C-alpha cells in the first residue's frame, strides 16, 4: 500500500492545506480526508469527494480523475522520463512533477524544487543576450540549449507541446512553444484564434505572442493562468480546475471498454467511450457541477458557440483535455466553464471537419418505415450544428441560426486581419486560406 499526501490551496490562501491521504495498492484506490482538515471545516476538494469522515473508494483501481488533472501529459511525462531514466508510473508522474499543474491540488511531498519558477524577465533577459548573435548557427545552438534547460525543469501541466510556467512576480503564465515540426507561427495562429473567438462571444484565456530569440523558432505563446489569482497580499492563490476528461470520467469509460463493445456499438450505433468523450455528455454533467441553473444554461450556450467556432476554424484538436471547468466556490462546489484555450485552425483540406468530440446525439427513431439507429455526430455541418443547438445547448432554432451566421461572418471577415495584427507574414497566412475562407457545408450531401 502506498500512501500519498494530497494538498489543496483553499480560496484566498497562499499556502496549501493538507487535505488528506490517497492510498493505492494493486487492487484499490481510496482517499480519506484528514481529521484536522475536517475539524477546521475544510470544504470538499470536488463534489464527488464530499468532505466527511469516510474512506472514499474508487470503484475501479483508477486514480480519482480530479487528481489526474493535477499532473502532466505527454510533454511533462517525457521530461520526467529523461530525469528518472525510466518510464514514470502514474503515481511518479503526479508526485515528482513540478507543482505547477492545473487546478489547486498537488500530490506528494512539497519539496522546494517542485516550486521553482522562472521570472518572465529573467527568461526573456537570458534570451535577449543572444539577440545580436542569433543569426549564427553557434548562437542558435546555445539559445536552444538555454530554452531547453529552462523547459527541462519539467512541468505538471498537461498537453504535448513544449511549455513551462513563468512568473512575473504577481502572476503566473504558461509559455508554450511550437514543436520542432510545427508551423513556427503557431503561437500567432493560436493568439489570433483566441481573439477571434472572443469576438464571437466566447470567454478566452488572455494570451499574447512573445518573441524569444532566433530566426527558426522565435516565438512562443504566453498565456495568463486562469487557475491562479493574485491575492490581496500579493501572493498567488490557486483555483480548482477539472477537465472535461475528468467531468465525463473518460478513463473509467475506457477501462470498462469490453468485449461487449462491438455488440454495444452495433446495437446503439455508438460506444459508451464515444459518449463519454462527447459534448452533450459534458453539457449534461456540467449541470451537476454548476449549482446555479441560470449559470449552467449560460455556460452550455457558450459551449455550443465554442463547438461552432472549432468547426468554423477547423480546430479538430478539441479533445476532452482542451475543455474544462473552474471552481468558483469550493464551499458550495460551484463550477463554471473555464476560459477557452488551445484553439488552432487546421490546414489540411477540410470542407466539413470532424470535430474531436461529437457534438450531437441523435436518438434512435423507432417508428416509420426506416428505423434509424442512434448516432453521435462529430462531422460538422451547419444543419447538424443548429440541430444540436436546439437539442442540447438551450437555443431556439432561429436564434441558433442567427448566432451561427454572425459567428461565420466574424470568422470569414476577420481571420486574416487578426493574423496580420499578430504579425504573421503573408506567406504564413496563406496556408490557412483554404479553410478559413471556406464555408461549412450546409448538409451532409453538399459536403461530401
Ligand atoms: N491560460 C491557462 N490557464 C490555466 N491553465 C491552462 C491555460 N492554458 C492551458 N492550460 C492548462 O495547460 C494544459 C496544456 O495547455 P494547452 O494549451 O492545451 O497545451 P497543448 O497545446 O500542449 O495541449 C491544458 O490542458 C490546461 O489544463
Ligand atoms: Mg491542449
């Protein structure tokens, strides 16, 4: 049996409190709140783990989803693997990564090395020393080495792109770099998309492109962390975060994937894993996480605008870890949609893009001559998007059509301007023309 301390940053507190202990053995996973935490009136860390004197057991031997969100994905894992010289276990990932993961939980010992953060000024300062030399190969290599060293500290943040947490004293930021094979202007594209999304009535992360050095991969996107806040005392507080992956309990659905899956698919027309990875399921689950009905309705309507935006810009990377909720009130467990992030437009030829998460669940139609199986729709076209707005996301048909048309207009007339404003050269912008100047087909027939 392994026992791991779980720490939580309570609202308004600069220092973490010890919330309880995670216990893991071959067959079971459980979490127990500490007696002191409960006596002091500590709130539930998440609704699914109510603050009471009982051992919370996971039905499967998977870790609690909210705790998984506190640790890294492939990028952080790769760095930790290099450091440990072996493939980290899931528990190593969570307890040895830097304590800069999403949300307000940290697992394992709080050793000082897990808290080191580079000041933005220091980081940019180091890079600037090389500015004059940056045209030479030697400087390029040294510059890359310095960026790499800073990045190599590792991160508890998710995602696959190289990234590190930066501070400017009063706030925390995430600097994200394009991968070696990516368009070097990817940070500009992401920044442009976030601004365009904001014009479409979507709440977005505050981010800007920073120039960080040489002429080959000179830019990164610096995004202000929405799960951190500056407290009155000037220190940093942390806010709970739960990805859609956590909210929809995707790992559990995948674990339950069984030999029956094929039958299930044939009978239902979709699998339970696909459903767990879908927007309608996220919208439905958000109702439990958001205690205020009006707030939930408003968030679900915004979720639909995010779906439409992803479709319009051909962002097909809208997976369950690229959406999430922020805890607005721990005491009442009130969670709201987090600002949108990680939106980039695709460049492959996509008339009607297939979103990563299905957005429309159509029930089986049992009557009539041609009974139709239920289906989960991921391929985006105007007709189905509007149908989904009415079925799942709280719109009337006319209103959905109006919002769709206005977003379509904003994207089509504004994307180029936004990329120019970000400082992208024409040659880089033209790669996005094919998709962004194009309409989403009106129906399946027209699109195929
Ligand atoms: N502005 C932000 N504030 C707080 N957390 C963020 C922010 N942007 C991203 N994240 C978190 O960091 C993770 C990785 O960021 P993301 O932009 O998705 O990187 P990648 O492109 O590598 O997937 C996200 O899944 C999310 O949990
Ligand atoms: Mg991501």
